[in-house]
C-alpha cells in the first residue's frame, strides 16, 4: 500500500517497457484497490490490444501512448477530473 497523507485526485502511471509486465498490471490492480474511485492515466510505449483489454476491466483508467505532449496530458487530466468535481486537484505520478 502507498503511504500518502492525502489521496490524490488522479494518478499518472508511466510504463517503460514495450509491453506491460505482470508486475505493472499488479501495480495498477493495487492502485485501484487502494484508490478505487481515483482515475488512473497510463502512459505506454506501445499500443497493445492485450494491455488495453487487461486495464479495461478496471474502472476509470485511461490509456495514452508515448510520446505524450504536455498539452495532451493536461487535457486528459482535465477530462478525468471533470467527471469528478475537484476543487483542489492533487496529481500522483508513478514513474
């Protein structure tokens, strides 16, 4: 479990490998267990159907392909936050 003093409003998870490893999928599962209502944005190196299917079973997860521009990431964060009314957003980046 993550030791955070305050729950984030959104989690950004950057993946380095060309495919999602079992430990990364487990990380997403653990994050969704601890922060079930918090959206996760996954930044992946390759567009893989099996990965999209694997993360699709989790609610509130977005999947973006690298390279991601700052504008694209900010727009995605704004979109996921617009679904949850957040006055003071806190972003957790897992890199």
